[in-house]
């Protein structure tokens, strides 16, 4: 009987400790994580825009076939293969540059340990709701800044 009570007490303590572990993520940590994720999204958007602009500058014969060529859905001639190689090279170069900058940003803004802690905590619905509210605030601030700058 005593062992059963003790086991129940330990299990109860561990579940309470787990609940408190989720609460250890502060709004400041969530905000910093959101800023890092916003930067990641901006990079992806910028890269997509750069690729689109590069494709638009190409000969119409190649430009009009880009999606099929990039997806490997159609055979390509030498000029088209060269074009796809250039696009892939641009993507890889820019992605490599960003990956290094992204890692540095994580280290400086959050620290690797906090980054992992926030990622784990976001599996909890309450933490995810708090994070979503912070992301909405950031988006609203971006819209205000964009409107006031005339963009």
C-alpha cells in the first residue's frame, strides 16, 4: 500500500514538473523565436522573388518551360539544362549563405538551447496559442510600418 501511494505521488510529481517545464518558455523567448522565424520567411520570400526575376529575364522559350524543366517533367536541351543548373546554383549559393546567417542569428538572438526549448514547447497547444498571438502582433506591426512608409 505504501509503495502504491509513493508510486502515485512520484507519478503525480513528474506530471506536474512536466507541466511547469512548458511554462518555462517566456513571452520574450517566444517573441525572439518569432523574429527568427520571420527572418527565415523573409529570406524564403526574397529567394523566390530573385528566382522569379531571373526566370523572367530569360528567353521566352526557356522561361515558358521553367516549371516543367525544374520539375524534371520534360526532356531538356543543352541550353535549358544550363539554365536549370544556373538556377539551382543560385538557389544553393543563397541558401548556403542564409543557413550560416540563420545559425548565427539563432545563437545571438536565442541561443541554441533556448531555440530547442521553444521548438519543443510549441508542441503544447497553450504555448502555441501564445506564440500565434505574438506572430499576429508582429504581422500587424509590419503592416503598420509598411503602410506608414508607403510600401
